[in-house]
C-alpha cells in the first residue's frame, strides 16, 4: 500500500484504476494499492504537483539505498 497526500488547499478527487476514485480533503492523506500509483491520471497529478507519494520517490523509481 502507498500513501498519497493532497498538496492543495482544496478537496480533490483522484481517479483510480477500475473506475474507482479517492477523495482527499485539503492536505489529507489516503492509501491506495501499489499498482494505482502507475495509473495515468495519478502520474499526471503527481507531475503537476497536486499530490505526492509519501515515504518514497516518484513513480517508477526505487528508493535510494546509498549502495554502490
């Protein structure tokens, strides 16, 4: 599970796969399945700065481990 945070001061509706959606109030968090973070609409909202994924980096990138 991944946590999404609304970075705006307005309530938003995040479209999810399967016709579902996640409604987030201003500065609120919500959890979604890992696969939902690669959904086109979610990726666009992340790129626009509307939402962020907590505890990690952007979609498609693994966490930095510091190992070489």
